[in-house]
């Protein structure tokens, strides 16, 4: 029995209509049309490919890639699509790829209005002409879209997709387009970033010391402030905020334009920073003043320079590793009395007391040894039982069995329709329900396979981590260069949080270290 496939994809026009109405789903409507067509012609549908991402080329459309791979196999008699332009509207290379794939696999393109047979010269010419005209229409639409975007930008509207950290996207009332609305909680973080970078924090003598992007990121992470991506802050993420003129009340476009070039016969796409981007005063309220933004840009230019040959090497083996539990700043190394080297919190009037560096080093190595011992016991218990792995394998087998059962049910739908057991309405309802259940089952199988793979990867990572930590404990004291000691610690340790409010030369210390080793899916406090 011949088998057929269905391909569904939204156009820009479809997405605009959905946004305006908010009441219908284009893919659902097209799916109903094509399933009704299949039922009417008694086609056996073996797969439905639904493109949920936007993309102008085949490389940006994963479901289209899967469809072409299936068509290449020659197993399918045809592909159902609502209209020819849904298959390819990109460049001539993509159009040629689509046309040749269907031609050499002898696969028909079936629309509600016409069936295109690639073995028929007239149909082949008509199909290729349809692709050519759809490309011209696409280019015309794209030009109108770009003109509309530039007009909106000149009016101060926000035309990008995702709003920057500190703002929410807001639909303009009684007109087309969007502006930005301040998210007060995130805006507070943005203002603090600019303040620390340009003005700085007070030194012990009362003067202000500007804080670098790396230190700002560490402070935000220590304070558990969520980054724009929901993960940890990084120095580059802080600099991206400092460089963004949106916070000063501007809107920009083409800051990172898409650039394409052929490299060794392959098309490569990049998004380099452009110095020629368009800047326009926006309709939205600024979070900081223009003066503050230009100060930050000037400071960034002053601080950006090439490393100076012969510069003094790192002197603190714990640099960038130990953070204050109260204010979150990185502890700094300072000379103490009687020739001692101290680690201190640089924040004035912070309640955290300093300690001799050698005492902190000793505590850190002991914490690593204790953590390693506990970690090895935990891993030994997990690997001896193997319960997680066995349970996942049982769940995967069950999920695959459920998926196979659902696929069998899918194959019987048309039989029931042909036998008159199902009306067309019931057939379409059952098809939609079954498609949703199959999608969920496929996701479950994929997730379980991914989880099993993650378990195996984590097991391998654990096996590598244990000897690395042992090596750090054994080798650390034998290294004489602080830079080498620092690099060794950073190979296994993400950071440590330091706490101390009591202690001194004649008093017992309550110093505590909470260490965070670099280990997948596991963080232990000791």
C-alpha cells in the first residue's frame, strides 16, 4: 500500500493573522484540510512534519530537512501540502534541492487544487515556475517588511524580538508596533551595574574604586541574582548591558547584522558587531541617563588594552576563588602584621573578618579531601545499586511499547474510515488526538534516551573528577608559583564561600568554607 507524508509550515502572513485574531491556529487548520483530503482519497498517512520555527532557508528548517531525507528514500508516493510555496521559498539553491529531491525519488506533490507529478515534464515545469514566483513574492514581502521596520525605528518603536534585560515588551495602544516597559526589579540591577562600573565601591580611605565586569558578575552571582538567561552572570554579559544604548532611552538596529559567505564551498553565517548600526531616540523610558551610559562606554574604552609584556604575575593562589558570604565580593590578599599574608573582604565595614592565607589554604584542601571522601561513598552506593539506570531502562521500554501501540492505532484509522465505522468528523478528531498522543510519546522516548545518555556522561565525568581532585590535594603544596597553584585549584573548583565573624590571634575562629567543585549535576556544601 502506498504511503504519504504531510508537511505543514506557517508563513509570515499566517503569523500576523494569528497575532491579530488570537483565535485560530494555522497549523491546526491546515492539518484538518490535508487530513480531510487524505481521507477523501484514501491515502495512508505515515508521518506529519510540522515546522514550528521560522526560517527562510532549508538549513534553518529542521522538519523540512527530515522531510527531504524521507523523500530521498523513495518509500513515499507523495507529500501533501496546502500550497507549493510552503515547501521552498528561499534561494534558488534551496528551490533546486527541493525540485530535484522530489524528481529523482519520483514523489508527487499533492495540494488541494492540483497533483504535481515530477515524471511529467509539464508538471515539473509548472512546479518549478511556482517555486520561482513564490521566491519573487517572498523577496517583495521582505523588502516591504524591512521598510516597515525602518519606519517604526525612526518613530522610536522597539522592533527587535526579545526585550533587553530590565524591560518588558509592550504593545502600543491604538497603533501598530511595540515599545518597552521598565521591569523595576531588573532595572534596579541594571542601575547597580552602571553605578559599580563607573563610580565604584568605597575604599577604606573613603575614596571610590570602580568595579570591573568580572567582579560585578561575581557579586551578582553571590547575591543569587538571576542573569538575563536565567543562569550565572558572566563578565561578557555584564559588558553587554553596559554597551547597550537601550538603557539610555535609545533603540538600535543592525548592531549584529547577519553576514553570509562561502567558505570551502559551504555557506557560513555569522553575526559580527557592526560599528555602523542605526541609533534612534526611543519612545520608552530610560533606566539610566545618557550621560551615565556614555561614561560607562568611555570607561570601557580606557580599561580595554592589550596585556603589557612583563606585567607582574598573579601573587594570590586563591585569586578569584574565595568569596565573602555577606557581600559576595572576592577576597583580596593584603599584607598583615608580623609578615603574615591575609585574605580580607574589600568591602568597607563588612562584618566578615579576615584570616591568614595559609589557614584558608589549609582549610580549603581539607574541605576538598572531606568532600571527596563523601562523594566517593555516594558514588559507590549509586553505582552498586544501579537503580536509577535500571528504572530508566524499564521506563524507556514501556514508553517505546506505548509508542509502537499508538503507531499501530494510527495505521488502523483509515481502515475504520473505509469500513464506515468512523465518520469524517470522528476520523479527524481521532487523528488529532492520536497525533498529540504520539507526539507526547515520542517526547517521552527522546527525554528518557537523553536522560540515560546524561547518566552515562555524568558517570564518566565522575570517574575523571575523582583522580583530578586527588592530584590537587597531593600536588598543591609542592608547587611554588601562586599562578600554578591557582590554575590547579580552578581545574576542579568553581568557587568557595568564606564565612567568619569571630576569631583572632587569641580567640578561637569560627571560619567556615562552603566549597563548590566542578561536578555535573551535583553541588555539595562542606
